[in-house]
C-alpha cells in the first residue's frame, strides 16, 4: 500500500519536475530574454534609447571560445542567434555589428553580415553588450548571460538557464568536450 502511494505521488509530481524543462533552443532563448528584459525594464538604466549588441559566448572556466568541434559551439551559435528575435519581440534596440555598410553580391547570393573585420565598423554604436559564459554540468550546460554597460562596465541584468544535453548533442555517440573526445552511452 505504501509503495502504491509513493508511486502515485511520484507520477503526480513528475509532470511538475519536467514542466519547466525547455524543449528547444527557442524555449531557452525565450526564457533568457524574459529574465533579461524584466530586469532592464525595472532598472534606472532603461532610457528607451540604449542599443544592445550580442557577442559569442565563452567557456566559464577559461573565458575562451569553445573548441570548434565541441558540442557547445552549436549551442552558443544557435542560442545567441535566437536571442536576436526574442529580444526584438520585446522592443530591445539591437545592433548587429556584423552588418557591413553594403550588400556583397556574388554568384552564390547576396549577404550583408560578415566577420571580416576589414568590412566592419570598428567602433559600433553600442551602449550595452550581452555577454555569456557556458559551464558544463552533468547532463548539460549552464548558460550565464549578462548585459553590461560599455561605459561603466556595470552589470545591468543577468540571467541563466540549464540547457539539457539532448538539445545540443542529440544523436551523438561521441563528442569533443574541453578538447577531448568523450563517448556518450
């Protein structure tokens, strides 16, 4: 009887435990944007005119970009790109400093975004910068984000989320973690 009661309790509470688990990059980005925007809007720093730029995220222990073949590299790229949409939906003034002053035309298509520093504004008009770190944990990664004032270096908002490994390393039998090959079973 006690076992049946415990089983019913576990079954009843299990949806609550998994209810807050993000199911996609989009869900994680939405939650992070909510946290950041709520803090900015309730601060004395939101003048409605400040412009925010996003950077790539680094590993928390080294403050370096993840190894190119590390599974968290795709997490960093996808989440930061998704944040553009979620922050824009919340009326945050965004600057994409990867935009050139012109559209590049080629046989393969036309582009505006680049990482070629020769083609970019070296002093973008950014008031705030969104930076992030990633810290591997058992079964996933903790993503920590901060909005920093470029002038004072003051942290204006901070948010974090645990991202389960299945969102960024699904169907991988092995992966590179901290520059070392790791098997996933």
